[in-house]
């Protein structure tokens, strides 16, 4: 949820050659996960709305349905 941290991590990963999708909150991340598969998800624990633990639980539920 922190713009500076998110952009910094994004830039590091892109420079290392990874494809990166960033979102500003858990709900947008969950929407992206419903659209495509990801090899790695990096999440903050404390976010507005859903926290990181709740988000991971929902992601696991979505992925297990595929």
C-alpha cells in the first residue's frame, strides 16, 4: 500500500528481468489473481481493507479452485 516501497520493489524486480504486476490494495491484487497465474506474490501484512494474512487465505482459496 506504500507507493514508494511498491515502486522500489517493482523496479528492482524488473531490472532483474522479472515480469511484474503491481496493485495498490488487496482487492485489486485478488482481481489480478483471478485473471492470470503468478509464480510469486509479495504482500504487505498491514494494508487498508484486508490485511496480508486475509489476502493470502483468499488467494489460496482462489488458486485451489483452478
